[in-house]
């Protein structure tokens, strides 16, 4: 099952949140596209908390379509990582952000740089 939410608010730009199960695994992917800023941080946090009941499953946060993350967004991603989420990051900005959050460089067990789980 896939669920997508599109948020748009003028200066804050847009954020699309898509959740789907990764076939053949116990994993769920949360695909974020756009800007993780301002009110969108709370929306993603709210979405994440609703997913909390399925924490026994692995969650992959796909940041491949994220163009900007503010300090609040980075704080949320840090909390997600501490709760066990893994990241898929593409591009210099997102890779650097993930490295800062995980403080592990390119540890493949934590950060899935430029790789999709299929």
C-alpha cells in the first residue's frame, strides 16, 4: 500500500511524503521530496509518530528528493535515526547531512548512499 501527501504553502515551498512497503522485506520506505522546513517538519514528525506502531519493521527514510533541510528538520531526522531509521541519501547536501546526523561517515549499515533497497 502506498500513501502520498502533498503539502504546499507559498514561501515554505512544497513537501511530498510517500509511504510504501518495500516488497520482499519487512521494511517500510518513507520518501520525502521537496523542502523539509517550517511547518513540514511537524507534518513529517506527526506522520512518523503515526507509523510508530510498526517500529518492529525497518524504516528507510529516502531523502533523494529533498532539496533543503532547516535546523528543525535536521533535529527530526536525528530523532528518526536514533529510533532506528536508516537513510537513503543522494547528492552532496543530503549525504553530508546524513553523515553529520549519524556521525559515522559512510558506514553502510546506517547510511545507504546512492543505493535503493529493492
